[in-house]
């Protein structure tokens, strides 16, 4: 069994998704998890910009491509 040893969270400045509950723009952060067996995983979590309370994992949505 692998144990999570470190998590680094970084704000995504080019995320342009919307809240699935109310449709208001959402902000997102990427959490990079490191495990004791040397593996890692990346998770994108968005949060509604209004106080509707929604937060959850989402796919990446950016306005520009990698080479823009």
C-alpha cells in the first residue's frame, strides 16, 4: 500500500470553466500528489466564484492551446 507523502497545490490561471450548479465562472487549482512508491497523480479541482458552495474535480478548460 502506497502512502501519500506530499501534495503541492497551484492555482490555474488559464482555467475557464463554469460551475455546473449555477453557471457562474469557476476558478481551479491543480493538486500534484506524490506517493511513497514513487508514483504521482494530478487532480484539477474547481470552485464556484459565487457562494453556491460547489467544488469538485473537473477536466482542464483553457482559452488557449499549449503554443498560443
